[in-house]
C-alpha cells in the first residue's frame, strides 16, 4: 500500500524554516518528510523497525517497540484523511441547529398517483387496442378472401328479404365477388404504398446510405419470393379454406426462422436443451406442409402450394434470426451482411415496395383467372351497385299473394317519400315486369340495404337521355312455388371494408410500436401477438356456430350475402378441441411462441426509434400480427458484465473513513482479480464491456454567483453523487445490473478566481471562499444531517489552481480556479478547457485502442451547467434516454424554469413557458432545436470531438463579428457547429431544471443585449450554409430552413408590428386621427433611439425604464382598442380570429402542461411589457451591438485592491479609458497581462540598487584585491573576467559593466524564485488552511502548458489592434442599426399608408356580415368635387400588407400549435416509459428473495447508505422538534446525547454507511440495524424481515458462508450480524499477524472495527512529538 503520509502539504508555515529552491522542492511520493507540516520538539528522533505501511495500517505508535532506524512522523491531524472534524468541537459548544429542510424534489402524492393511474390505463388501452386491432384486421381480411370463394355458389341467407318463404337463397356471380378481389389487392398494397411514401421521404429529406448493387439485388430477390408466397396464399389458397382454418394457417409461417434459430444458436451451458426445442419447433412448423392436407381432403389440390407459399413467406424475416455469435461461419457472414442491409433500407425499399405491389397485381390476375374471366375483373366500377336476386323457396299461392301485396305497398310508399308519386294513378304494370322508374328498393328492419332511385334532374329531356344508360329490371319475379326479389347490392361496401381493415392494421402497428417504445412490450405487444390468432379462431368459430343455428346472425352488421366460409365448423367447443386439425394448430402456435420468445425479454432502451425496434420497414396487411412479431428485432445488445464493472479497492485517500478488514476485500462475483484501476477518472485502462457504461461529466462554469446560487448547483451535484453511489452499491453488493447505471464526475471552472493583495500576491477572491464555505451546507441539505466534507486537496496548476473534493459518494468534484493573468477567462474558454482536458487528454491521449475510443466517446456525455442551476438525477436520466435512443443526437436540453422574485422574474416565467411550449417544441418536431442552453444540457462526446466542432469552437475571435457570434452566444454557436456537422439537437419537456433569472431591469436588458445579436448572427450563419446543412443533416429539410427564415423576418419586423399596433389602438381608443397617433408614438421611440446611439449604457437603461413604463400604461388603451375593433368587425374578422387563436393556443398549451399551468398567470405582465420587450429591447440590443461586455453579475472591485494591477498598454480587459463610453465595447473583451509584471519591475530596481551599494562598499574596503567575477551568460555558461589592479580606465569600465550584468542576473534569478513563492501564496489562505497539498502529474502539467500556449493564452493586443477592433464593432453596429431601422420604417409607412387609403386599395374579407359605411371613391382624375364620401354596403376591407402579415403570423401559430400537440404526445410517452408501476407488484411477503432485491435494489442501497442516523442508536435519534410542544421536546436529554456523540467518530461517506449497515444486518435481531433515522421508518424496505433475510443471503453469497457458532461475546446493543462478527475476527487476526509482540496494537474481540479511534500520539522518553 502506498504511503499516504508522504503527501502532506508544505503550507504557508514553510517560510519559517526557509523554503528550498524550486529545483530542490520534492514532488514525488517518495520525497523526504521534512517541511511537510511536521516538526520535532527535540533533537532526538524516535525510530521504529516497523515499515511506514504497517504504521499506516496500525494507525498507532507503540513506545515499547525497538529503536527504529527511520524517523517516526506524527501526522498533522488537519490533513489526516481519517481525522473527523467533529472532534474539534468543544464540550460547551453543544447547542444544535435543526437539520436543513429537505428539498421538494417530487410533485407530491397526487402527481405520483396520477402517473400510476395513467400508466395503468395505458397498459389496458394498449393491450386492448393491439389485440383488438390485430383480431379485426385478420378477421376482416379473411372475410374478404372468403367472399372471393363464394363466387359461383348458391348460399342460404336470412329469410328477412322474403319473409313469407321458409328459406332464402342467393346465387353469387363473378360480378358480385370481383369487388372483393380488388379489395383484397388493395388491402395487401396499402401498407406497401405507405412504406414507399415513408422511404421516399427519408430518401429526399435525410442523408441515407445508398445500397450496393449486390445488396439491392439480394433484397429484391428475397422480397420477390416473399411477395409470390403471399400472393399464392391469399389469392389461391385462402378462398378455398374455411375462415377458421385460414386463421390457424397463419401460425405456420415461420419455417425459415425456425431453421435459422438452430444454426444461429450461441453456445452455452443449456445449448443442448435449446437445440432440442428448436428441432421440435421445426417439426411442428413443417407439419403444415403434409398434415393439413391429410386431414382436410378438400386441400389435396393445394398439396404443393401450401408448403411453397409458407416457405416463401417466411423468407422475409431471415435477417432477424441470424446471429454474429453462431458457430457456423456462413451464418456469421449473413449476420454482418444483414446489418449492412439495415443501414441502407430506406433507398432500397423506395423501389422494392413498388415492385412488391406489381407482384401482388400479377399474382392476383394469375390465380383469380381460374375463377373468373379477365373481363369480369376489369369491369367498370367494380365497387358499384350490382343486381342481386334473392329466391324464396317452397311458397304456396297465399304466401305469394301476400308477398306481392307487401312489395307493392312498399313501392308506393317509397315513391311517395321520394316525390315520384302521381295523383292520378297510372295503369298497373304486369306483375312480372316492374318499370325501373317506379322501382324502389326494399328495406327490411335490421337489414342493411341502400335505396336506389332513378336519377332525377328536373328536366324530362335529360331523363330521357339518361334512360338508356340505366339497367332495367323487375322488382320481383313470381314463379309457381317460389319468387325472386331483385335488389341492388350495397355500393362501395367492399371499399369501406378495405379502409376499415387498413385502419385496424395501421392502429395495430402503431400501438405495438408505442408499446415497445414506452417499455410495455410484454403487456402491450408480446401478449396480444400471442393471443391474436387464438382469439380470432375463437371469434370465427363462434360466429360460424351462431350462423349455422341462425341464418340471420350478423345481418345487422354485414350485408345478407356477406359472411365467412364456415365449411365443417364444429358445433361445440368439445368437438373443436378433439379434432386433429386443432391439435396440429396448437403445435404451430406453440412453435411460433418459442420462435418469437425474444418478444418477452426486451432489452432495448426507452423511446427507441423504429429502426431499432423493427428489422424491416413494412408490415403485411394480410397477417399483421405475424409480420410484426417476426419483424421485431431480437435485442442482441452487448451486455455489460458484472465482472467488468470495476469497483476499485478501498483507498484511504479517497474516503473519509475505512472499515478495517474490508479495505482490500472486494466482492468476488463483481470484481475481477485482473481488473485495472481507474487511473484516468472514469476511463479504464483495459478494454471491457464496461466501456459502454454511460459516463457523465458535469461541467459547471462559475463567475460571480451568490451563495444561494452556488448552494443550489452544489446540491444538484450531491444528489447526482448520492444517486450514483446507490446504483454502484446495488451492483457491487447486491449483484444487480442496473440498466440506468452511470459513472459520474463533476468539474467546476471558476473564472476570475484571484485577486491581488497589497504585496502583489495572488489570493483567492471572496467567491472562491464562498463556495468553500457553502459546500458543507449543500451536503448537509441533501443528506439531511450536519455534514463537514473532508478538506480538499489543493494544487497549483498552470492556469491557476485546483481544489479536489471527494463527495460523500466517492465521486470527485474538481474546482478549477482560473487566473486571468495566466489563462483566458469567460465561459467559452472554460468550455474549451474541459473539452480539451476531458476529451482530448483524458480520452484520446490516455486510451490507445481506436475501437475503445469509439465506444467510450459514444457513451460519454458532458452535462453543461451554470453556477446557479438546480436539477435532479431524474432530469438527467431523461436526457440520457434521448441520447441512447438516437446515435446521431449531439445534444439534448430540458425545460428551464426561471426562479427568483419580482416582476421581471414573473415576466420571464411566462416568456420561458411560451418559448418552450411552442417554439422549442416546434423546432424539435419539424427539425432541430437551434440552441441547447448551456445552463442545463447534455452533449455527446463523440459529436463534440468531430471535425469542425471542438477545434473550431476554440478559434480566437479575430473579426469584430466573431466577438458577437462566438463570445456573446457561445451555447448557440456550439449548437450551430453541431447542426452543420449533421448532428441533431433535441428538447425534452419532462427534464426540468431551475435557474436564477435576472431580477433587475438593467441586468435583464444586458442579458438580452447579448442574446439577441448572437442569435441573429448564428441563424444567419446557418441560413447562409443551408445547402450544406440540408445535405449533411438528416433532421433539417428545406422546409425547416424556410421556417427559420420566416421566424427571423418576424423577429426583425417585431418592433414595427408592435409600433403599428399601438398606433391603431390609440387611434381607436381615443378617437383621434391616425397621423396624430403616429406622432404621439413616434416621439418616445425616436428619443430612445437617439439616446441609445449617443448616451452611456446606464443612461440608456434609465430611458428604457421610463419609456417602457409609459408604453405599459398605454397598453391599457390597446385593450380597449382591441375590444372596440372586435365589436366593430365581428368575431369572423381576421383580427378577431387571430386574437382568439392566440389566446386559445396559450390556454390550451397551459392545460396540456398541468404542472406548469401557473406559468400562464403572469400573462398580464407579459402583455403590458410587450412594447418594452418587443420594441425597445431590440432597439437597445442593436444599438449596443458593439458592447461586448457580459453585463450580468458584474462585481466592481475596490480600487485600493487593484493599485498594483494597473493596466498595461496591451491589455484589452483593462484598457485605456475604463470610464470612457467609447471604450465600453472593449473593456471586457479578453483577459490579458502585460509582458512584465509591475511588481517585478519595482523589485528588480530595488535589488539592483542594493547590489550596487554592497559592491561599492566591498571595493572600498578591499581596493587592491583582485577578484574574479563569474557572470552567468544567457546560455547558461560562465564568463570569467580578470580584474587587475593595473587595468586602465576603459578596461575597468568594461569590467564594471560585466559585474553589473552579473548582479542583474542574480537579481533576476532571485526574482524568479520570489515570483514562484508569490504565485503559491494563495495556497496558505485561511479558507484553505486545512486542505492537503498535492502536485499535478508531469504529463498533465505538460498538457495544460501546451493547451494554454496554443489555445488559451491570455489575449494581448496593442493599441492599433484595439482601435481596429473598436472601429470594426462600431461599424457593425452602425450598419446593422441602419438596416434594422430602415426595414421597420418602410414596413410601418407601408402599412399606415395602405390603412389610410384602404378605400382605394383593399382586399374584401369573405367571412362575416356586410355592413353600411362611408367610403371616398378613387377616380383617375383629381377633381375634388368627385371625391365626396358615399354610402356603400360591403364586408370588412383589409389592407393587403396587413392581411399578408396576419396570415404570416397565423401560419406560424398554427405550425407551432400542431407541433406542440405532437411534442406533448412524445413527452407523454417519455413520462409513461419512465414511470415505474407499483400497484400491481407482489407484496413483500409474496416476493422471493431475488425478486425483492432485484425490484428494489437501488432503493435498498439508498436506504442503507443514508448518513442520517448512522452514528446514533435508535433511541437517541430525535425527530425535528419544530412541530412538538415545549413540554415534549426533551431539550436537555437531546443535548446530552449530542454531547456524547460529539466524542465519537463520525461516518461521513455513503460507502462507509452502507457497509456499516450492510454487514450489521441480522435477521436474528430486532430489525433496526446500525441506527436508521426515525424519519419515515414505516416506509423503509430495509426494516422488513424479508428484506433483511434477502440481503443477508446476498451478503453471504458474496463473502462466503460466515461462521456464527464461535463463543464470542456479542454486544446486544450493537446488533451485529454474523458477517460483521466474522469480519471482526479477521481484522483482529490480521493485526496480531502484523504486530505479534505489541499488546498496544491488539483489539478486543467484541469491539467493532469501524468504531476504533484513528490513531493516538504517544511519548517515549525525552522525545515529545507534537503537531502544528
């Protein structure tokens, strides 16, 4: 074990002994201990024979040991990692603070309950919808094929047509069934047509790969065979089968998948049994080839067609049943080939889908031609009405007359109702011939028929012309003993049935896909697919039995001539079960269930894309259930092995406390003996399946945040730390593989972290001290107990400094302190720092294998944070889900909620809500999100590392435009770079994060002053490069580019639109002329423009507040004016419709976001602020475009602290004229430093003066002494000059010059050493006095030096460059201001002029009533006498431009509203997929041990690792007393208990708390082990007996069977389990072995190892050891 005592920091006290030269400072771990924070009180140094490793293990020093040879060093307890800070408390300091109130992370009981109900309802709906649609689709398709088989047959129908007869029959001709042939063909072709449309869309609007010729031909051949098989089965076999047999036969379509499953089987322990079952499945599937024709003689003619069609059909799904791990090389080759086909299927099936439709048409004509003539198939209007003769048999004369009388009465009644009845009764027609003109169709009660009359136009001549076109037939025919009723079939009934069948197929596909996406595959997809055929068979057999009993069964739904074929249907359920056909079908069903067993074990990620769910892009309408089941991918995703989850052995440098005996004890089942340590953070040294584990680097940028803001961000990091630790412990100790497991590391980059004190030394500023102070508060708030983290490690770095904290969950937190004099500051350069450090150094440089780099980079994510963000781990999960769903996703952002107080925050709540609800949702749905805010976003490392992303992001701003686009909007620019490289950016509304919004008007305006210009510049950059973006980015089409262009135009014209709105409202409200209203509104706007162009920023903001308040008051006039306009124009006017549409869309969006509904309440403030925010703010932003300061969280430093940090000529940050408004633009551009430090120049001059005086004194006292001066040359060599007494004056002058050079060299060397000590002065700051000093690795230090030199060195500009930059920024400001103002002025003038002359040039609105009004007519001449006003009646008249822009804005609103609806559905799916259902779980008593732990592993680990209550007994844990009465608070008893607990060692790591409870679990004792918190004990899983027994079993299986039969004395209050006692004995034996002669190192057998004190100092003889 490495000696951890060798790394004690020098600290500030080293100056007492005199610090050695820089070259002599030890930096390695084996350096001497002198000067490391220890000293001896006497000259004698005690020695010990024990090694330093043994001393570290024993943590004590025995004075009886022999005289050692090496010095014994007592560690400084301030830097001891095992030293608990709680022991420093005094006995009188016992008064307590209440634990911090827990943050409300959830949404309450009712929200959780509603999610449970929602998921339950979704389960039920998906099951019923998928099963019902599959049954309906299959049964209706078989109904159509059965109708084809009825051709040429006479069938018995319901006797309701001729009720006088006992039996009604009808003979179906080819003309009657041809419509069902076309219907069947349409049902087969519709899914293929949809596949063609989808493939063409992806081909045209996305960048998809093109297949090779071999790939295309191979797919074409397979799909051709498949289509031929489908055509044979549907058009040749199904029409001859009864409905039940046809449904059963669909279970015999997996012969080829059954064979491929055998040869693709991966070798494992149970491979033999699985292969036997596979062969049984093959035998069952092949029985359809010979057994079915044997038991059904009518199928002998299809003896060859059945096996051929079933085999060809099953060829389509070969890709899903070949595996790369097969023992047969050809199968592995096919598997690789299949993977390449999946990547190119869009362009392939754009042609193949059309080709398959052609194959279906050919098969249709080829196989139906044996049943009917081609002329019958090609008849005109096959779906129209056809004459159908229904015969009533065995009728006597009385029945015939009764029938005739009934029919004649019905005809007369029908003609009367239709208006054809004549007053004068015409001559009766012969009974056998009824003219068609008087014919009306019979409609019986309950029978679905359609009335048909002769076309009547009102012109007799036209009727005569159309008469020959009508087919004439008699209404009925009477014969001797039977009659015929002639009627027409229902028109287009087959077409409606096709639409209904395709709708069922469509619903089945999408409900199945939705079930797979939201992780409901078993209940919503697998079970319905398994039950679809049995339910269909049961439904059809029941219908057939009912039809045989009652010929009128089903006629209320279907036409009389339409029903399934029911030949040989069983009359009872027992007969059906006992038939051989049923047993054969059950074999098929069982074999299909086995072949599709993968449906019951899904391993895909949440919200997976369709390409990841299904192997083929189409489904078959004839048997949609089988096609979806075989098409569902077998999730052969690489599994993360438990032994590859490398949990390092305990390292005392990473923990606060350790449990002796467990330091090197690792669970054997989860940690391989050969696993390597994670020396590079989260990246392993050797390849393993754990490379695919999600790795999250949280990177926060800080500047001048307040303590509350820092605490919020730190609490978020501690929540992530706690969650990751719980998942790690669940996997490490409970043997559970968590699919959501991730590894975590946090980095905080602190800009402007140093001040300069009065001695010119750098010292950490108040913000760094603030975060050091609040970090314990944040940890205490998260863990609900008073905590003090282990002091950090501090290190000097090339960019400033670094603090390294170990969070309670053992995850590291790095705080990088940036010195503006050493590295560039600002947020973008901090991002460049961690991009190059984490991705360039830690990933690309430390990992050698390129394949590992690929895997790691795809699963490594950077969580960008601001210093004031507040979020939960669940929000991060949702973003990670999006990343796992789509490999092309480069970034994902969540819903940002502003927090704070005041009217400005209320305005921003509504603004953020509308922006996310409508705008971001629209960008997500129709293209890509344009900006992923850096305050809370997740970026994929693979995307950031791509060409032209990270490298271009690190470019230095050269042109004035770059300072606006790059530095003012760094988040949007980074997303623009990702979009230009083809990556997608998405928005997840369910991922919430809160951030502090500007509360003051000035701060808000300055923030938007940065955002607006950078947004416009980045959008224009994307629009200029639209050809390349559309080509490389799959998610961006030309239509999305047009949408962004429209949005850009609306943003530019926004001020002009608001200006015109206010003018019109004032004009209507106060009944004044439009021109006067124009003057009233123009004056304050013009004044504001002039002020923005000439005055200082603070004066501009004062003016903006004043004018904004005036316009807010005028907005009340807008309300009145709008109301009057609505009343005047009516609700159908475009203005009314637009106003109602806007209000409705906002209200609907709020209703669809129930948790955010309150955000609509500040809508009133938003409305009043519209002129200020949409007219004044854009003007202010454009006019101050040249100002590139940050503008928010500015912290002006006191001048007395910066007297030594005066500006240098080349420093842009502190350039000349800091108070000059002209230089405001360059005041905060860059951070730079002068070439020579000012204090260095002063010290150098003083040293030179001192050296000169000493030299003069020396020569004065030794005038004749010849001296030799050794002068260090610039190359390090030595020049010797003899100074002889006889030298002349010239030589003496030269020698004096040489000596002066020597003195200056020595002074420079001492100055360098002083400067080095000066740069480390901050390490001795009082806030960091307890921090341990560490040193960077040489490789890392070299990296930082190189990256600073190349990309991050402080920017230094001379006066000319600064003048050029200033002039360029002002030029950009001037040009864009002119363009902006001119465009809006032209727009305003155009609208107002057209409004004034609306009578001359207008567009009449077609909706709404007409009304009277006066107009001034327009004539060609200019005669004033002819321009008198006249009264006219017209509809509402609109000016053209106003109408165009109204349509323009309405179109945007409609698009955004529809996109919001679609996005809400996607968010609902995400919420459902992430919700865990609890109500139908087994109770704890009914769960087995494995089920109990597996279902609750993370929650159990979270309870076991809770720090609250770990160091106190149950009776000493007191609930918060704020709700108790004074008489029940037990104040003194609690304080006394707290005083005693102060003397004990505290447990302050989650791992130690987990182990303490885990190894103390015992089912033999009362279930309150190791002091759980009394809060919510009733809900704790770990207090249940069943949980304790399950955990005990897991623990014993990990650490071996533990012997608890020894006669050891057990302390009843400690409640130690057998594992704990075993570990205590092991620890005692280990100590006895290490120190066989030392009684002081022995422990009592009944003492708990984690209760031992750390170490104690002892005195020996005259040697007294002390610490600082």
